[in-house]
C-alpha cells in the first residue's frame, strides 16, 4: 500500500502537535512505523488520504457501535446544528437523554452530562470523596480511567504502550491517595480494605478491562468486589466508558447483575460525538452542584449537537435483536481468528466479551496486568502491519481492545479472516 500523503501529513504534524498526534496511542509507537491519516469513513470501512480502504476494528476506540456515518445519527447532528451548535443553557434534548439513560441503566437515578470519559471519571471520584468524606481511592492495575491525575498510576492503555506506568506532572502527594490492586484478585482487595477500608472513598473499575487489551472478570469477582465495598462503606464506581451500551443495552452491569453506586459513560452514549456522563444513586448525586456542595461544571456539557447524536444512537440500539446480531458477528470473528492462528501454528490467547476482543500473542491465559505483559508485543506489531497491508485497521497496540460494529457483515468478516490467514502464516 502507498502511504505517501500520510507520511507527508505526519511530518507536518510533528512540527506543531506533540508527537504529531492529538492522543498518544495514535502515534503507532506500540507497533512501529508512521500513523495512517484518514479522510472519510462509512459503515465498516475507512479510506485514508492515499485512497487505501480498510475494514475498521477500532471504531473510534469504541463509540461507533453502529458503524461510521450511520445515517440517522448524521441526520440528527445536521438537524441539531441547524438550530444552533451550542446554547450554554438548558434545552429539551438533554432532559430526554438523561431520562433515557436512567430508564436504561437502573442503578442510575440521576445523571450529569459532560463532554468526555475523563471528565466523567474525574467528577465521579470527586463526588465519591465529597459524599463519603474520605480521601483514598482504589483502582486496579491496567485499568485506564482517562488522563485525570488520580488515575495515572498503573494505568494501562496508551500509558502502558509508551512504557509510562506513571506520569510526570502528577504530584506524589496526590498519587499516594490512589491505592492499586491486581485485577481479578479479590484477596488483594480484602487485604487493602482490612487495612484502609474506612479511609477509602471508592473503588473504581472497568468491569471488562479494555485498556490492557480485553481482560475478562473471573466468575463472581465483580459481585464479590461489590459486596466488599458495601461492607466497608466504599462506593463502587463502575467505569462503563467502554462497556456502557456496548456489552448489553444496560452495559456490563446488566450483563453481570451489578448495582454500582456510581457509573461513568462516554463513547457509545455520545454516538461518536464528544459526550460523557456520570450518575448513580439519588442521594449521592444530590451532592453535585448546584443541588449540593461538590462543584463540577462545563461550558459545553449537554451540547445540543452531541446530545442529538447520543439520542439517535441509543434509540437505534433499542431495536429488537440488536445485541444478538452483534454477538453473532463477534463470535464469528473470534472463532475464525482462533482457527486461522491454529492452522498457521501461531500460539494466541483471544479474549472476548461481546463486541470487545483482543488477540494476545502468548499461549497462556491473560487475566490481569502481569499476565497481559507476557504477550509478545513484537509479534503483535508484525501482525498489525500485515493486517494493515491487507486492508484491516486494528488498534495500533497490543494493549488495546478491538471493537466490532453492527456495520460489519459477512463480506467484512470474510475479508478480515482472509487477511488474518495471510498475517498468521507470515508469522508461523
């Protein structure tokens, strides 16, 4: 494939943008080479600036569950923009979206709209501290909750891809208030709670980790974590920025039968536009200003264009059979990728929950930060570039989830598996 124009754009970008990209994992540091610049996308396909086409398994890192340029969403955006792109004042759409989120996710009794997943998780932590009067938080190794200061400790995602498990600029005093435990190790949580449980405001977790590659919770792990939180008065914050409205209509909490105290959302909830949300129990959310003393605000929060996209997306996902069809597509990809790797004699571990999946280049189970780190990143890099050459766009890091969209049909599945056959054979 020719990438002449992408290379030229990347050269220009590096002069004015740190690393040439506006989010670190886009820089291809985890796989080598230069990033591809795109000019347009529709359905399951993206076209780069050199005219090459790819089946997309990134989906803008999760939001595009319906595919690119989904017509009802595009129409909703255009219609809303014609009425004004921002009001800085309340409007009917944000009330409708708040009502729809609360009706879809039973644990959310009140919700505040924001503009990103990071904004949602940072606000949720502040509310948890304000509600409990406690300072410590507990997070889990490899979980990424956005680029907020409290979370850049053993954070996974692009932080791990770049070899930066912690970030300069985060004060040591603040980092000390973030406790960490291995994902899938309930004994570690019990030990931490026994020592500091009465000082911990909340435990925040990705129910299915997407930012260390996909890590699947062990049987009853999340339920046991919820019970421990209840015993110690620690609020459970379920970070559903990735999983919300993707793994099921009610998110991972529907899938696993959970009732968190607070939840955070972004990606799918905004239909591809910059929109996030956090919400939960009525008494906790009553602490948020102006109803309560915990301050949080945003000029573009509840933006009418973003809200219109979110409403169109969530309404489309309510159609009967939507998630069953998404599961069917995702299972076909999983089974096909495993079969192609086996035929080529390439050892892999494929983790999948619903429409989130990761191919780890190792032959042992991957269930936490330490086991994910055993994956052969050099081999993943070769696989990534081989797939890219065959017209399949994967996340450019071993430590990120791939996302399946409803725009992927039988032709796209066949295209992906044919590309994988060549890629695995090149590695075998």
